[in-house]
C-alpha cells in the first residue's frame, strides 16, 4: 500500500513538472482565474453603472425635487442641475449621457389630472447605456409620480415592500463573476487532465511508464490528484484575492466548505477528462470533444439559466452531470451562506458520480494501453 502511494505521489510530481514546462496551459490557468473573472464581472449589457445624468428643473416643485433625488449611484452619478441653454453644449462635449427636462408647472398639471410630458435627451452614441438607461429613467420617474399622487390622495389599502436578499442592489456582476469561476473550474479540470494524458502519448513517455513497475491505477490517480491540486489552489486564490479582494464581492458562506465541495467536483470532472483523453488521439480532437461535452453540461447546469425553467426530462437527465450539483452547492454556499446541513445531498451526488466516472475512465485507460 505504501509503495502504491509513493508511486502515485512521485508520478503526480512528474505531472506538475510537465505542467510547469507547458507555458500555454499555464497562461490559460492564469487568465481563466484572473482576467477571465474580471471580464465576466464587467460584461453587463443589461445593467447600468454610473451613467452620467443632468436635470433641467424648470418647475422647482416638491415633485420635481423628488424625481431628481431618485437618481443616485451606483446606477447613475449624482445628477447635475443645469439650465436649458446648456443642454446642447454639454451633450456635444459628452458630459452627460442623459439630460432630463422637467417643464414649468409640472406638479400643478399632475395634480390637475393632466398628462404633462418630461423630455429625456439621450446620447445614443453610448449604446449600452442609452438602450437600458432610458427605460430605467422612465420607470423611476413614473414611480415617483405615482407615489406623489398616492400621497396626495387616499392611502392604498396595501403596499408591497421589496427587499432583495443576498444581492440588495441586484448587481449582475456578483452573479456572473462567481458563475464564471465555477465554469472555469470545470473547464480547466477537464482540459488539464486530458492534456496530461495526451502529452504522455504524443511525447512517447506513456510507453516508458508502462514498462515501469507501475499500474494503470497509479498512473490515472497521479494525474487526477496533481491536476486537482492545481485547479483547487487556483480557484481558492481567485475566490479570495480576485472575487472577494479586488472585486469586493461578499462571500456569504464558508470558504473551506466550498473548497471541500470543489475537491469532490474536481474528482469527478478530472476522471471525465481522463476518459476524454483516452478517446482523443491529439489536442485538436480533445478540443472538439470538450465542445461536445462541456458546453451542454455548462448551459444546462443552472449557471446560465435556472433549472426550474427547463423541461422536466432535462432536469432529471442533468442529475447525472457533476456540474448540476456543483452549481447547486456553489450558489447555496457562496450566495446564501448555506452549511453542510443544506449541501450534503449534492456532495453525496458528486461522490457517487465521481466514483462511477473514475472506474469507467480507469477501465477505458486499461483498454487503450492493453
């Protein structure tokens, strides 16, 4: 037993040394757990962040001040108050993306039951902000007008008060960056283990290993634990220093518990990577297989779209995929602060799926080298 463990450990060190010499894979690891997370955080096409806005208040009423005070960070900058004559020159200079004009006697017309108009000037060259920001401004203004009318008339019989848990400002980057980390963990684990096996075959060292007093089990186990350690360390550093440190995204739950779950998930997907490495003859074939296997697993796991919105047969089929349970406990721990009493079920699923994938990949490896 000790001899087997020693072989697995030494072979794993060899895999780590081989990875250090592969600068392309090292660059992919660094990018995936650093710049890749930043890119996902900043790619927010359907949200608004610090859009420049100015107010032309020609009414100077209680209602116009309520509308102006409704615009504040992080969606908008604090609004500047300008005159009507400054609109064209300030927008020509690109000082503001939006200029909202409140006409004279606006409050009086609202109270009288008339339908006065608000003028919104939009700099449409800033396409991403212009498209979504105009809708936000209309909703905010109508909400303030409706609230003002209700305060002047009789009170509503009931009122809905919304409190957003776990993400009070509905910041999309909090979700997308963490889910990008989850997806990158799966992708890198499959690529690294599959590439480790193909690298042995292409360089001819696999035949050298087979004539040594080592078993296929020891070869497979060494590749799994070495790549598992690399991805686990990279994901821990990314979670602590990129997501929580640089992006200031709060982590609600236990980081050690999350990393324990990551280790179980890596055991399953590295076994899957070994299986794909047995099928593929070279790296281009591995890339094609990765597209066929990884993309459906990622898209149907719940990281992009909630599983509840998928057909029931898809939900049941995806129970056999490790990514489904990985996304499940990742969201529960990192977003909602769940403990082991909540996430024990996906942990058990990953242990079972990982064991089956490991046995099957070991059988395929033995068959491929027979």
